[in-house]
C-alpha cells in the first residue's frame, strides 16, 4: 500500500460543501443525517445555506468539516470500492482532521466524533478571552528559524509554533502582544511575509490548556478502538494504533504543535507516494507537493473527483 488518506482542518470550510455529494449519493446524505442527530440540530442547514459567519464559528466548522470528510469517504467506499483497512497505509488529519481520520478508520463512531468536535470547538473558543490571543503565519522561514522568532518574541508571554505546515509555512500562536512582536521580528529575519490570521482564538499553544482539560474529560467517556490503518499523530509525526495512546495524544494535540511537515515526510519515508485529501478544499494537497518530492496529492471533495481517486488508488496498489 503506497496511499495515505488525509483529512483537512479548519479553514477549509465553505458554504455548500458536501451538498453535491449528498444530493447524488444516499450514503453521503446518511452521514449528514447522523451528524445532525448526534448534535440535536440541523448543522447541515448551516453547512449548505450559511451564513458563512455561522459556519466559520469553531464549534460549527469542526464537526461540519468532519461530516464532509466522512460523507466523501462513504461515497468512495460505495462507488469506488475503497477500504481504509485494505487501501490506506496510514490515515492522518490536520488538527481537527485527526478526528476525521479516526472516524474514517473506525476508531471513533461518527456520532461520537461529531459530539467531541462540538465540545472541542466550544472549549477552544472559551479558553482565552476574545482579543487576548492571536495567531500569525510566518512564510519563507523554516521551522527552526520560526521557532527562534517565537522564542525571541515571547518575552515572558506565550508564543509558540502551532502549525509546522511545510514549504516554509509556520504558524505561531500565543498572547496577542507576543504574536505581534513575532510578526515584526520575522520580517527582520528574512520572512517573505508575516501576517496575523483572522482566527478567534490562539489554537495549539499553552493558552489552550483549559480546552485540553475539557477534552480529557470528554474523551474519557468515549470508546476508542484500534484504527483500521495506523494514525500518524499530529504531535508525534509518527504512527500509533493503541487506543489509550490515541486518547492521550488527542489531548496533547490541543496545546501542542501540529507537526504536519514531519508527518507527511514520515509517511513518504515509509513508501507513501499518493496522498488522498478526503473532504473540503485542497490545502493539504498543495502542501504535499512542497514536502515530499515526487509524491502526488489528490483532492477528493465532489462527485467529479471519485473516478480520479479510484485511478490513483489503483496506481498505488
């Protein structure tokens, strides 16, 4: 097996995502119905009709993106004969996408995943008062250089690497004043661009500890099974299968760095040559090309992508 199934994170959401699949395939519609039932509300109405500001709320975007990913996977299973256990060398997801990956691999039920992501979104939003934290993208600096910028900017406050996305793209997160300093320092250190991101909270840093505590409690009451394919953990950038370790790493992920560059490099080093991004957007597909020489990224988000995904999987068998 030389294919990995990857799942997008927050920022990939768009009003209308997944609707064409749900209209065309009953198996996709069933996933959206299951998520609505698990949450006790019509999240699908927000996903397909908006408004965009409501969909972008962390508490909505996280379960919504998962729903689209799993609906897409169900179509791949039904129409193209996909099987995570047979066809995926690994599963991996960017931040919230790690939950989608676990649902895809049968480690978490879809209903539990929807509820966990609603809890996660609410907890991350509440962890830090609005305006007290910030995130910024530093473009054109490698990870070590970005870490040096973050350390210099901290000055007793929190400023740490939230996402190491690869291709010279590192996101820092922390106290607003410290992140502001990081933007200015990065510009002086040769960054091509350094800019604040339009986010509502400083994700993946120590300020998220209250959210990590909330997730520890939420995850303690959920059944986690061994995944059908190994999960490449965000915080480890290596593969795990033990349910207790998966639970522990999901908690650590709330305050830890999403080590996406290293995760893709790890999978490539193990022989993965095709990375199928299952769900909304093409962010991860774009990053693959920057990280793993010769690897192919395939985005699967709508009815028109199913045949191409089937061909890609056949080529990787």
